[in-house]
């Protein structure tokens, strides 16, 4: 049995900038993976979220029924859930659609034709909202995106069993 902690990342409604910052840890990522096994991520080929995950990093806002279903499943199977980046923490850019109704959005994307939900697009929620509006979040990591240094500190602390203190090193939009 492995003594490594399990690590997962998920991507909801966001731009993937937070995942790019994870990759920007470069060789530090390899060092972290000596302590943690990456068990689920858009960066790997695993298709099913595992039953027991120690740490999950969540990028993006909850904007669709699919996002909502996914975040509830992930929360139920994760010990420590991390909202990674301003979209997960505040809904940031995805929430720019919030002044519009779902009907207005569908009208705009269908060039004025009768608005209907495209079959290949998940059903939109009324508003894009931050992760903590739906499930309990254990750690909030602001930034758009958070820097590789901030993510490294968060993961290093969590893997060592410490609660990260980000007050002096990051803020929203940084």
C-alpha cells in the first residue's frame, strides 16, 4: 500500500490558466509527485473520479448542471477541497454572464433564432457561482491564475498536514 497522499485536479467553467500554473511548477511538480499520486486530472487519462482522494484542486466556477453534479461528487469523495483561482473562489470571469438570463444567452449564441439548448452543451445554471456556494471548501487560493509559487506552497503545506497561510503572498487577481 502506498504511503503517498492522493491528489486530484478538476476543471469546471474556467480558462485552464490555473492548470497551466500547476504545470509551471516545473521540476517542483516532480518533487511533489514523490509525496503524492496524481489520481485524477484533465492532465492524465483517468476517466472516473476515485472514491477516496486526499486533496483536490478545483479550477473554475460552477456554471452548468454538469459542473454542479461534478463538484458534489468530488466533494463527497475528497478530504481536502481547494478552490484554486479567482473563478473557483469568486466566479470571476464566468460570472460576467450573470446579468443575462439563460434565454438571452441562448438567443445570442443562436444569432437571434429561436433560443434552444444545443444538445452538445450542458444545461446552464441561472448564474455562474463560486464553488463554496454549493459545497464546503477547505482552502481558498485566489489569483488569476495563482502563481506556481503559491500553488507549490499550498500543496507543500497540505501534503505536510499544515493549513496554508496565504495572507501575505497572494490576493485576488494576483
